[in-house]
């Protein structure tokens, strides 16, 4: 089945042009100007006048696109249930809990659980045995990969259909092209059909590092320049990458009178920073037990919101996130209370990167990182005479967010490197002033799923 230019398709968790429909492929033999022009046009059709017209460098000729050779399945449609969203939300908050627990109390953190879930979703289609079971429990919140594939496919379609904000999500799978192994057809079919992943055979040299980074740069609309370091692919046999980007303007714009310059933010260490505060009145709020209260500020279209959660006095952001893990966060978003909420929040931006290995191990994904115990046998098969097995060497994520008077821009990229083992709420108006450490999220209002989660402890 022939596939055409996937580069600029918009959506959240994966970039499926439509579940069960024909997907896209990059044509590396055409001139760069033609590919760039088509990419911009395709992106513009779905994002209107958004900022999502960034077009990065093309993939080099040393990487061979194999996507058009992959058989595309016809995924079954599924109805997203509350229990499924509760499961994914729980695993998302659990990831955030691990990150803030390991970070210094003064550090700012930012992750995209959704990006990690997308990347691991692809990886799970190549896993088996106890390795797969651990991933299903920790990453999927107990959902099987057979349930996750169509679920993520349908969620992707929902994000792609967002008219008033821009989502750009893409997936790619890169294999070392050395003749010692070949990807399994069943794995490629699921990656392409459910995740709309591009498949590349590449030398895994400096040109591939640049190709992967160019791909990430392009798919995050220029917010994340790359994910792989110069020698980052030296021992890697397969690379699974997810990229996600969001651009949304506020549903209700700030006026000049709502912008408060030279306000004060008290950092986690007790020091103070000068910030620009944005004042608004919102109509919905959530409570996190006895630990904090938060507001929802919607983006245009009303399908997605920014959530700011202020810990109660004496509660740290680490303790607040821990409390979030004990509740149904997605359910709280879906069933947010109505009331008048007076909000002041600072403009801020943040870049954050991390190695997720220890986080995933702490969540229970252990076998996948063990060269002796990992079972990723459904991903690739070794050539005759080769005796080795795949394991996950690194899980890397980089994230970026900008929150200002115009709206929010956020992006994340997650790379899974598979290697072989030889190579209280007041009654009336609620006042929430984010002038000290707070937790925030970008959420899908319908599902309650937190696509981005962060903690702001220090303003610079």
C-alpha cells in the first residue's frame, strides 16, 4: 500500500492519518524544496494559521525509508472508557511522582507521560513474556497491549481533529542497517498501522544521529532541536522515537489590565524572583485531598486546558504530586467543580531533559533493561549465525514549555534505544495565586489525560 508524506500530520499520541486509513511516507529522492513545501502545506491544512509551519532539514540519503514496504492493517475502532483513562492517568502521575521524588526540592521538572506511553506502546509490540507484562502494568496501568493499540489509535484521531489548537505527534522506528538482523514484519505492521510510524534502515553513524535529530526538530515544531548525542547510537540496534508538540491560545485573552509586571514569586529555597503575573477569573477547579487546590484555564475550542495546582501551606510540590497519585486525577479533571476562581499565575518557560531508565525500573519495568532477562524477541530477528538478544539500553526524554499571555507552546520527544547484548475549598470565590512552588499540567478535558506534567519550584 503506497503511503505519501507523513512528515506534517497533526495529532496527539501518534500521527495516524486516520485509524485504518492509508498512512504517509517520506520521499527522500525528491528535492528538499518540494518536500518542505508539501510539508508546510500539509501541516497548514490541519493547523490553520498556527505556528506549526516549522520545517526542518530532510533525512539524508544514507537512511532508507522502508515504510512503503510495510503492510498496513485495518485497526478496529474502540470506544475510550473511563477505566482506561483512569489507568493511563494513574501511570502518568506515577511517572511524575518518580521524577519529583528523585529531583532536588528546588528543581523545576517537566515530563510528557503521553510521549513516553507512545514510545513504550511501540516497544511493547516487540516484547513478550515477563518483559511485556511489566511494561503493560507500569506503562499501561494494567491494560494489555492488545487493548492499548486501538485505544491510542482512536485517541490520536481525536487529537488530530482539534481545530482550534495544534497538536503534532509523530513516531518513527530506526534499525541498524548492517545485515546482521532484520525487523519482524508483524512488529512493523503494528507500528505503522496503529502508530503511523515511519520505518528507516540507517547506518547509525553521524549521519543517522543528524537524521534523528532533524526529525525530532521538525516534528516538535522547532522546540526541541534533537534527542541523540554525537555518539549516542554507537551500540544501538533499534531506536523508537515519539515526538509531540502542542500550540494553543487561551480561550479568553488577557487584557493589558490583567498583566501585572514586577510581581514576586517565592522559590522553594525561600529566595524570591521577580515575575510577570497574569490575572484571570476561571470557572472550574479541582481539589487534591487536603494537599492543594487547582484551576482549569481552557484553550480555544474548550477541548484542552492548562491546570495550575497550588499546594496548601506547608505542602511541597513532591507531597502534592504524591497526593495526586492517590486520587483519580483524570476523573477529577473530567468532573471539575464549577465556581468562581480568582487566579494569578506567572509567565514562565522551561526546558527539561532526563534519562528515564531508573524511573521505569522503579515503576516495575526491570527485565527490559537486563541484557539477560529482556525479551524483545518480537522486534527483530538475527541473521543466521548471530546469537544475541535485544534489551533497552536507554530511555531519553526532552521536554519544553512556554506559558505566557498568548497561550502555551509545549513539546516533548522520547527515544527508546534497544541494544543487543553483544554490540480545602472556600465557600465563595476561590483565590489561587501561583506565587510559590506549584504543579501544572496540559490536559485533555474529555478524557482527563495529562499530556504534560510539571512542577515549578524556582523562577529564574
